[in-house]
C-alpha cells in the first residue's frame, strides 16, 4: 500500500459529483472497491460504492448478513483502505494521509462504537470515556462528567469494564465515542446485543448527543425501529448499494 506522507488535502475528486447535495457533504466516498483473498479466490466484497453523508445527518445502513455493511463502515471511517476509490472528510482525502495524520483525524473528528473497539479492560468507566480526550492531550473533566451522567453511569464511574453489564459497557462506549464532540460517529450494530430497554436507551443517547453536538451518525443496524429514526436509510446487497430512502 503506498500512501503519501503529505497532509495537504487533495483538491480534485476523481469521480463525478455523486449526489445533488455533494456541496454540503461532510463525508464523500467515491467508487470504493474492496477485494479480499479467500484461499485461491479473490472475492469482491465492496463493488463501486459511492455515498455521501451531510453534516449532522443520521444515516442508517441496512442489509443482509454478509452484504458488506461492516466492511463499508470500516472504509468510510478509514480504519481500512479501499483497493480503489476515495473517502473525503470535510474536504480532506483520507487515503492520501499517513497513519499519524489519520490518527489525529480519528481522535479529533470521529467517534466509534464498534464491537472490535473494546473498552480498555484496565481503565474504569470514567477513564475509558476520558480516553479520547486524554490521548489528544485535551483533558476535560467537566465534559467527561457530563457524559457519564448522560449515560446514567454515575454510580459505576469507578468500575472496570468486566464489572459492567453488556448494556452498561455499550453506554460507556457510546459516551466515549461522543466525548470529543466528533464531526461524525460510526456505529456498527450499537444495539445489537442489548435487550429492548437498553437498546432504546443507547439509541436515544446517540440521538440526544447528536442533537447537542451536531455530530453526523452513520449506523449499521438490523433494527427497523432504528431505521425509522434515521434521516436516510441505505440498503446494501452483495457489496453494492441497492437502495437509498429519505425519511420524513
Ligand atoms: N478479511 C476478510 N476475508 C475474507 N472475507 C471477508 C473478510 N472480511 C469480510 N469478508 C466477507 O465479506 C462479506 C461482507 O462482510 P461484512 O462483515 O462487511 O458483512 P456485514 O454486512 O457486516 O454482515 P453482518 O450483518 O453479518 O455483520 C462477507 O461475505 C464476509 O465473509
Ligand atoms: Mg457486520
């Protein structure tokens, strides 16, 4: 993989404008493809996907298991590199950045609620939530406390992750994803393992905090109730987008 060291944003997108609101887009992904090697075979799992997310927009991605949702989310969040195509966040082409520059953008502009982004087991709830601010050297106790209260974990602030229920862990992860007031939060089935009450709580939290911070949300889910709350629902099938519906 060749990545330039430059942090200068590239100015010319390689593709045509992909939507009529492209001038407003916070995130623009153009013609993404991804192929993986399975034994002898190379398998195309993302096939020419273009997508945009406006500032503050709540986009849900749905589709059958194996349709490519998590892979796409990883590409959008620049956790994984596409084979071709580009992702721009606020005008900056992420694939042209090196790992250090990307790390800064992840810390400053992005929040994650991914199952693979576990809570750090040796840190308490409060320390986990504070973590993105601490590594960015922008500690902010008041903000951390505000979020601990918002996720209703004041009584658990000094607990370690393995002392928490699944819902409490998920709420901690949501608080952590939003603590630095990111421009965009990516969540992969954030309510997936939760009972209905905890799922509602986690989702309402994301929506409330989005309202406060103006963060855009990109959420992969199988939950139709969540899709109803979104501004836009994108459906994936076999590595491609096969539908996009505006709500409301
Ligand atoms: N590293 C990999 N190697 C081989 N195949 C992979 C790899 N990553 C993903 N895949 C395959 O790509 C397809 C898309 O996977 P992905 O995880 O994006 O699906 P998904 O839509 O998120 O599914 P789910 O709803 O089950 O989470 C699947 O068929 C999966 O098996
Ligand atoms: Mg998935």
